[in-house]
C-alpha cells in the first residue's frame, strides 16, 4: 500500500473542497437545502486561510494513494495533544484501509510523544465512531452534535484526563462552511 501525505498548497484548494463535499454527499451527510456554490466558496476560502497558516499548529495535507490524490488530512499538533481534525477520502479510495493506516500512524506519533490523540465524530456517524473505538479510542465527552474521543497511549497520561476533555475550539472549522453543523470529520468507516 503506497500512501503519501504531502503538505497542501494553494493549488490544492479546489481539490480539498471537492473531497469534503464528495465524501459528505456520498455518505448522505450534505443537507439537501444547502447552497452548494456558497458552501464551496466559503470552504475554499477557509482552506486557503488554513494553507497560508491562519490556524496555529495546523497541518493540512493531501493524501495520495498509489500516486493519485485520494483525500484530505488535517491534524493540529499542540502541547496538550494531537487532534485529528479532519480525514476525508474520495469514495473510490474508501474501504482500502487508508484511513485506518493514517489513524494508526497518528496513534504511533501519540505514543512516541506520550500525548493524547483527540478525535471528534458526529453523532449521526456511528460507523466512524466504531472505527475509532476499534482503534483504541474512547468517548471522553460529548456535545449536542458530536462525541469527543481520545486515545491515551501511556498509563501516566491517563491521570491527565478530565471529564468532557476535548480539543481546543480553534481546531474546528467555521460552522457556516460545513455541510453538517460540525462536518469537519466526514471520515466514514469505509476508510
């Protein structure tokens, strides 16, 4: 399996928006009444700002599989932990263990750095939640739309847990550029 992660550039903005929108539509998670052109414009602007460094500690990347663009990965690395802030794959690249492999790599990074890995998942996405739980993440909190999960790699990090601990709010994308109220993590269990 040849998976490559490369930093996103301004030339990738349209592709990254396409990935998010295509994955959301394929999962039936894009609201039927949404203005697609308005959403795309807003999402592309937010992506441009992200590529230009507007979000501290944020890495936005293009996922390539067998030398072809396959998806989008957004990870925030901060002193408090690593946050998987977005992982989307085009439908043609799902069910090939790409997402599972990338989550495994983030878990290995968390182990090496002895930091927690945080992930949030929409409550209406039980397949993704099962994937995260199968990979060792546990629910540590929730809000109206999402479950907040964490992977704690070392026993000494377990006492650092607090009830309802979740990633910093700046890890999340703007609400008005999302197909669902918290539609950053469009990751499905098809990964």
